[in-house]
């Protein structure tokens, strides 16, 4: 089954309180809860075709909000009021903000995991292996905290948990953008994004410290050459490896079925091979999704995406496809350029996680990005990203109702993103959650139609051609076709209209997919399907029917092989719209 991952940010998702203020407290702005994600919510998510539910922001992290027995963290290491969920303070605990009864917060989370399973979805949570909060200290398993036996006098030692700054003098403070952090007086540690400085900047991950997996990261891609193999005995493993295996085993035993692994390319590849194999000894179906980028921070040879897939990940963020799609709207790129990213033989064709939103990226409907056209082209962007390959797809809560990041914020400012650092809500999405009824009773007609479209598309992703089939781009055959994605000043077609085939040979299933990424004008043109494409799809000469799978009201189109070669199939796609046709012999 093709993985369809729904990112559910608990703090936002089940927060039913409207209004609020920027930099507001939990009491002022409200906060979602585990119990608020009830059976009504899970039923509707399951009906969307979701296979894996990514419960985001679950682990206990640094915050300015105190709870009984859990004091607030120092303000200088907390971004926002609620705090970053990626500045973890206890790998074995859950965020008390998300509990109705703080004392029984892990029981409430365990019950949510059971509800997810009952609705046929695999619950996954974040695994944040590269860094922890500067204030990390486990209360659930204090014996499993980091750094107790570190050699703090040296920058790197194999079994140290952290990397320590030099010189080690008691009067040197760790000075952060919001003040000095007393815990690191004279014992400074490297910041999460590899910044070895006593004064990390405001754009650094200054609230976190980097973890050590038995390598000196300063050696880059060659750092992992001396690490143990997959079958190494326990005594040969760096201490951090053993601790992380304990972490994953703890959550797997509770019922977690997989992990979204933060900044996976910054962690050595031998560790991933080892930890994924051990997790699958406990649960053969354990799902691993990597946030990974092929950038200068990687600790692996070659292409980081392909390396992570080779280590056992089910999927790796396909940031290249995301950025390429955005450039069509923001940088003048052409739809024709997308073909090179969708070739069936590429590893990312089956392992790349496609998305148009996640918590790090702007809302597509925000007027600040996507050339201000995002709200008009969500459908086309969805179909391009989800239907051109066969790998996992990611949906971010609120995306399906056109959320615009309009809720109160704070630390991140007005940047087109729903703040992950603050107590906030999703105004448009709340019209669907409707106070916990999750019935969409207050949605506008436009929001309801977008959500319905998203549901139809996601359930369609299990079609054999989309889940397991190959890709054949058609733009090259339509460069001279009048009005085929041609904008003023273009000499060839394919600027905004994207056409391709998906075909599964064994099932004899073929789809024609058309996406109009022009937000202002319909695509009234013809699509030529040349003989080479027809043979690739196993179509013998004759008469064909084209049946719309997204809009049952669209009449069946009919054409023969001569017409497809010479005149082309007539199409009329609204601005920002998309069509998916099942292609049959008549």
C-alpha cells in the first residue's frame, strides 16, 4: 500500500479556542490535547485514505509554561512561549501541555495510539536524533540522561554525548540571543546546527545542543568511516547509539508504529542502518520517514537522499521536487522542467516523500509565497506532487481547508507559517473541527470543496497506476501545441500546463494526468499522445475512452489513435485545476 502520511500537530489540531493574541499564554490562546483527537476526528482522517498518522509535537520539550512537578525552562533557551517541539527535554515523556490530566499524560497518549490503530492507521511520532534541548534532563528515566560521564575537557570523545567548546574556563558564559544560560557556565556545548560558538546567533538552533554518535562531525562525510558495522557487539557501540535504541524500544512498546526522523542527514549513516534494523526486529513493519537534505551538513557520502533510502528508510523528504514546483510560481521556472524529477528509474520515484506543506514550510494559501497564487493553484500543485511518482505523500493538517497561517503567532513573526513555537489555532481548519464534532459544519463552500477534492485525490493514490506504476511525461510531445501552457512571451509550450501518463503494466491500468498551474486562465487546448507513448502504455490502435476520476460530472471523452497523434485530445481545465482520466480501449 502506498503510504499516505497525515501530519497532525496536536497543539494546533484539537485547539478549539478562537481568537487569542500574539505571544499569548496557554490560557489566552488555548492548546490542543490528546483526548481532543477523538474517534470522530480519526474516522474522518481515515476516510481521507490516510495510512500513517504523524502525531507531531508529542515529546516533552523546553517551554515557558510550568506544570505541577515540571517547572518552566529558562526563557533564554525557549523559542516562543510554548517552545519548539524539536528542543526535546525528555525522550521518554510526552508534552504535559497536551494532557487533560498531567499526572496521567502518558496514559492519555497511549490511549490515543490505541484509537489510531482501531481506525486502521499506523501512529508515528518524531524522533529527534541530532540534538536535544540545552536543558535536557529525563524525569521518567533519569539514569538515561545524556552527558553524565562525558569528558568535558575535550571537544570530542567517542563516548561523549555532546561536543564541548574550548577553552573550558569557569568564568566563560554560554551567551544566547536572549541571555546567558547558567547551566553551561564554563562548559559550553556545540549548538544543534553545528555552530561551535559561545555566542550562537538568533538564526541558529541556539536552544539546542548537538548529540555525538561516535564521530567528529568536523571531518564531514568521512567522519563515519571508523564506526561499527550492523552486526557489531554492544560493547563496540558508541554510548549514544545504545541510548537511542532504548528510546525507540520504549515508544514501540507503547504502540508507536514508526518515526519521522528529524534532520536525518546530520546523523551518521551506519547508525541509521543499525537502529532501523533493531527497530524492525521488534516490529517488522516499523515505518521510518526521514527529513533529509543533500547539503553541507550531511555525514554521508554521495547523494544524501539515496544514502538514507539505502539505510532502510521507507521515505525521505523530496525537497528538490518541492522547491522546483514553487519556482514555477516564484521564479519563472517551467512545468517542462519537472520531468527530470519524475523518471520511474530514480530512487526518489519510489522513496521520495512528496508534499506541498509541512511545519517548516509556508502555507501554500499564504499570500506571502507561491507568487501569491497558492490559494488558486492548490489542486494543481497537489496533483503534480502526489501523482507523478509512487512514493509516500505528506499532508499537513489545515492544508485541506486552505489554511493561511492567520492564527496568533509570536517568535516566528508573520512569515506565512503556522507557528510551531507558540500557542495558536487554525481559523479555517476550526470550521471543520467545529468544537470537536469534526463534521465540517462551518466550512465555507470553497473550503468544503477543497477538502472534498483532497479526500478524493488521496483515496485515488492506491490506484495501481499511481501506487506502483511508471511515469511518462507528455510535455515534450506538446511543445508546439497552441495554448499548451503558453504564457505571453513564450515561444514554446509547457510553462504552466503539465501532462503525463501513469501506467501499471501487470494491471493494465493507465491514467492521463493534466495540471493547469496558471492561476488566472483556463487551459483550453489539445493534448497530443504520440505513438511511442501509446505503445509504452500498451495501447493498441483503435478507439479509446477517457473517464474522469476526480469529477464524476465530466463527460467521457472519446478519441482514436489517429486523433491523439495529429489533433490531440481536447481538454478544458480551469485556472489552477487538474484532471485525472482513466484511459481505456473502447
